[in-house]
């Protein structure tokens, strides 16, 4: 164990503590007024992190700091924050079923599964910068590998995730995990204001989408909706803590607005389908044509992974491209398509094809 002095000091100052006195042995910090501690209260932090007993002393005051913050941060949370640059994301469900600190297994399972999708889609959004149809399987999987579920905490029901601060390195970019945490909280707050607190019905058109594009991601919105809907969550609280950040969001009366939330997402998706072309790589699963040599209405069904989800795409090809598609299907080669799509119940249909190409076989 080796506590980082910079993390401890930044943790305190970022939360409003100020240096009141200092000596050769200790720095004394006074608390912010919102903690309602006595006016003469001072928290002692050893001034020399290399001094013998520094770690032992910090370990001994973890309970004090946890108590000050009314156990919203446990000693294990503080230990992780002071030792590393990890973030602690907490999610609290508040209803009669969870008031004693327990939860039905099915609700808990659904919430964990939904959070996996939320983390995955948040990573995809940060990596791809796309409001829809983003692909970042490698980055999403690496972010999930940096997440650890922590001991749950009472107070209704609180699930905690430790997100280890190790950069995600891909072929094209470098993503810091705190960027993903920050973007996720920005979007949760955006939805809280736009959907759950707002009393007006939004007119979702091109101007609305373009004005809020930095907060819009259809797949992430859908994953958050799934969390609320599948686990039947009506009131929720989110908290994000690390050594230099403390964020808190409350979302109440969720379930009465689930239908509106669903319609809101669908309206945004319809606008984006007009603005953003669908780009996908996949295998041809079915071909259908009356006259492959002469027809310009040859149907091809492609299975592809889009935004970390398997989707079916229908595209109509002219005879030249259809002959290429037959060869790709015969040789089990992937194809890449790009075009504007419409959404049906079970598939996307490319209504305006921009490109269709056969990819070379992968080596090995």
C-alpha cells in the first residue's frame, strides 16, 4: 500500500477544503461550509509523504473521512482513490423493495447486464464520435476489462463500480477512461434535464438534434432506457468520485415517462437516419433475384455488428454488384456497405446506397 499525497490533497481541495495551517509535521485543512462541521474543525494530513508512518496515518483517518461524507464513500472507495487514479461510479435504486439494502436477484441481474451495455455504448460514443451506428468493439471490451464491481452498500440499494484509470490504446487513438466516465455523466444529466425533469414535450427535429449533438447517442440512450425499464427503476441516484472529481445526479419518477423516453429516442433516431449514413461490415446471409444478369432490383441480406449489436441489413443491388455479392457469399468474404437507411421491425433497409465493396480475405 502506498498512498499518493497528490491524490489526497487534490481530493480535499476539489471538494472545497482549504489549507488553514501548516507545520513541519502536518497540514491542517478546514472543511467547506456545506459539510456543517464545527467552525474550528481541522483535518490533519502529514506534510511529508515520505515520512515513516505516512501510509499508516492515512489509513487510520479513512473512517473519519468516510463518516464526514456520510458513508457515500466507503473506506475501500477512499483506499482506491488515494492509492490510484481509479474512479468509483455508484448507482442507487430507491424504492420500497430496496429500502432495507437488498434487491431481488432478477432486478440486480438486469441492472448489471444493462450497465455492461451502458459502459460499452459510452465507450463506443467517445471512441467513434458518432451519434448512431458507431463501432468500437475493441475499445468497449477493453473498458469493460477495467471495470470491477465493488461491495454493495446499504441505503436503498447501491451498486458500485471501480473503473481503473488505464488508457485504452487502439490502432487509431488513445482513450482515457475518465473521458468515458465524464461523457456518460454528461449524457445522464442531459437526459435528466431534457426528459425526466422537463415538463414540456420536445419537438425533435433536425435543429434540435444538431443543437444537442454532443450529448446525443441513440444506442447509449437505449441502453439507459433498458436499465430503467428492465429493472423497473423509478428513482435513481448516480455518483462519480475520483481524486479530483465529485459528480452527483438524481433522477426521479422515471417509470411514468418511459413511454415518452422511448418516443423521444425514436424521434431522434428518425432524424439521424436522414443525416448519418449507415456504415457496416458483415457477411451476406441471403440472396434473392429473378434475373441476376439484367435486373437492378436484386435483394441481398447482410448480417453485421453495428454499435456492438448484431443487425440485419437489406440492400438492393444492380446486376453488376449482385454478381459480386454472389461471389462474396460463395467465398465467405465480408462486404462493406454505406448508405442512408430506414428502420423496419427486424432489419434496416438501405434506401440510398453510397458504396458496396467486397473485402479481401483476412490472413490467418
